[in-house]
C-alpha cells in the first residue's frame, strides 16, 4: 500500500486518496478552436515507466488536491505539494468577451 505524506494532514494510507491523473497535462485555453488539441488533452496520455507527477485528491482528509512525485516502477513517493501552490502560475479563471 502507498503512504502519501499530505502537506496538511501528514502521512496517510492510499485508501484516503483518489488518483486524479497526470499532473503534467495542461488544459488548452477555452478559446482554443483546434479539435486536435482538445483530442490530445482529453484522450492521450503518456504511460511513463519511472518518475511521474500525479494528481491525488485527499478525499477523506483535508480534501485538497495534491501533486505527488511517484515512481511508477517502484511506487516510491517523493515530494508531495498542494496543487494550488504547484500550479499557481496557471490560469484559473475564465475570461471571455461578451457576445455582441
Ligand atoms: Zn490532507
């Protein structure tokens, strides 16, 4: 069983978390019109063997989203950070021009 060191709650069993996917994938802007970019974003993922950044949700704990460095070969857990801190540079709000 994996043990994840949540920055808020401390060391917890894997059963308290749900896997949230690849943390290196970046969603295209909502104004992106190229279907190929959305196809890539929604359906295609790498399947790395070794170090990987993953989203984990601490569902039965603090309910924070985490970015976990995990080796997919050995299951060794490295650094664990809050996703909101890890991706604070990413756009989190949607701004669109009003329809005319
Ligand atoms: Zn937590």
